[in-house]
C-alpha cells in the first residue's frame, strides 16, 4: 500500500486527492532525471570551470567557460527533454521539476 495512503486511510473522503502508485512512479522518474541532469552539469562545471565555489556550485571564471558550461547544459537538457517526452511528459513539466528540486543548473541553457 502507498505510504501516503496509510496516513490518510482514516479519511476516506480524501483518498481521491492522493496520486496512484503509477502516478507516483512517473513523477519519481521525472524527479530522478532532473536530479541526474543537475548532477551531470555540476560535475562538468567542477572539471571545466576555474572560478570560485558558491552555494550554486563551481562558477565559470570567464565568458569562455560560461559559454562552454551553457552549451553543455543545453545539450544535456535537450537529451533529458527527449527522454521525458518519450515518457509522456512535456518540456515545461521537466523545467518545473528542475525548479522544484532547486536545481543548481536550472537557468543555464534552458
């Protein structure tokens, strides 16, 4: 049984508000892909950027590094969007998920 449904089992009138296990699996897929996008972009920055570390991750030190970082993030974003569209999600749903997980890379190349 769904963990969320256990919490609300004593309120039968709210059961319809809870997502089904299938819906949760789909959104979990989208969330995990967004987290992977963020991780991959941050790993690229750690290797290729020479600027300071901030709460947003490693920063580019100059316009050339910024352009490289943006190109890489754009390419990875396009690949992720293609995957999400194959699964029946839209580009906007993927972007919203990036915002929801507070993705460090969400504004680059998107």
